[in-house]
C-alpha cells in the first residue's frame, strides 16, 4: 500500500503572491474523498519533502494527513497540481468549494452567493429577512475549513452590516437556535461592535437572548457582548 493511500485530509497553505480570488483564504482543507483521489493521482512521484520534515514553499504547500493526524508527505502545488489549486481556475478545487457553498445558500440568497463565489461584488439582497441571514451565518457546514470558509463568514456579515440595529434586534426575537448562533457571531463582530454607541442600543428581550445563548454556547463572545451591547435609548449610554 502506498503511504499516500492512507490520506484522509489535505491541508493547503495558499499562495500569497500574484492575483487571486478576493475571498480566497490563506489556508484551507480538502476532505472530499473524490477530490483527495484526484490530488493523489497527480501527486509527484519523487517528493522533496517527506514525513515530518519542515516545509516552507514560497508558493504555498500541500500536506497529506492520515486519520491519526500524522503528516504523511508534503509537496508544492507545482506541475499538474498547480491548476487544481489555482483559486481563479473554474475547474480547480477552490472554485468547486465556492460553488458548492453558493448552491447550499438559502433560497433568495443563491444568486447573491454565486456572484460572490465568482469574485463579484453584488449589491444588497433585497427582501431577505435578517433572521434568514442569521441562520445562514450560524449554520453548521459539512466541510467548515474548505476553500469557501472565508466567504462563508464574510458573505452573511456583509449583508447584515448595513442593517439598522432595531431591525437586527427584532430579527433576534424571530430566529431559531441556528439563527441565534449567527446572531451572536454578528453582534460580537467588529462590524457591530465598532458602531457608534447610539447604534449599539438593543432592547432587553433581544439582548437577553444573545447573552443567554453566548453564555451557554459561545462563552468566548460573552465578554464583548456584555461590554458592547447597550440597552435601549431610555437607559444612559455609558462609555465602553
């Protein structure tokens, strides 16, 4: 059995040089079995970097991992592997990951997601309630560290960033548990916490829902929410 046949995960350190997709992450993973098989079929026969040897490629690198978490082999994405990992090649793995993510977007957001996946800058998605966008942000993804993970974080936040706080707070009351996950992530994000204090005032009901969820499910976000979520206009605004 070839050592590479034990591969269950490929870790990719993306190139930081040259033009690329605007939402291409510096690092991502390949977990799909068919995609792994496609990579292994093109894998160089004489690797310059094997086992646990340190790998430092200026053009980024690929590392194969077995189920136990040990690295098997590493190589540069050169030769026949290069187009497969090119973020701008429509037949490459990054484009496939982005297209998969766009196809899984909620109804009403798929065209918006497809534009972003293709590298465009679409306008706001009119008619989509913030509660739906919260659910999009909070949904558990099947492959959360694929080449679309950065896009999956940015796209919903981009839609929520321009919405009035009052509208977002009301949506918190309407959303489900998945939506609360996304709502906590958004209200703890820089896109919300850097708003003017007058635009960070949230009614008690929505504030309590966010704090309660963060306390039980996202404790790492609780301190910033406690500091930055101000109460309704009747309360005195304190410097945070």
